[in-house]
C-alpha cells in the first residue's frame, strides 16, 4: 500500500488539527505558555470575541489541554483560571517550531516579540528533529517514512 492509497482518518496530524488547528486556538496556547491564565487577559491580549474565546477555551479544556482552577478576587465572585496540563505543555515544541519558522520567513522589520533563551547558558532556543537514538539533527533527506500499523486503505 502506498501513501495515496492510505486513508488519512487515523492520521495524527489530522487528529491534532481537529483539536488545535485553528488560528485562535494556537494564539490562546501561545498566551497560556507565556503565563496568561484568565479569561479577561486572553480576551484583551488576543482581541477575539468573548463567544469565540469561550468556545476555544471549552474545547481545549474538554480535550485535556487546559484545566480550570478556581480563583476569587476580594469582593468578587469565584472564577476560573486556565492552566496548561501536561498534555498542553507537550505542545510547547510545536509552538516553538511555529515561532522559529515565523522568525525565519514571516518576521517584520521590528524583530521578534520574544527572545527565548536557555536559562543556563543564554543561547537562543531552537527546535530540531532527531532520532530516538540521539543522532544529530535530521533533515527530511535523512528519514524514511513508512506506513504505520494504523494504515488502512481509502474507501
């Protein structure tokens, strides 16, 4: 069976995009990684409607990417903060890769908004692909993609 003959119903890229593959969702995740937790702060910083923000936060929470944690300001009613779960933090390399690509190909003349550096040595952080045997950085020419055990014929 070849790639074009395979059904993509079980494709991990497709299933991931079903959950996070929308612009506003990725921007919410970007802000969450950078410490934003409260609805009003997401709303103000990203600039999307309350209805869309509520929908995306609900979707991320039901997917287990965010969790809600109650908080209460003095004299106000109880509300929820949105915090990344382990599953949410596991998306950090994806966001870093998008940022790295954006800095290389879509950056404006004013430069990047964030300068992410390794705490121990202050070197810039970059995303790389490597094999599980810890070989050097790989390029697409260094890998072979084979259909996996979940591959099925297109119907």
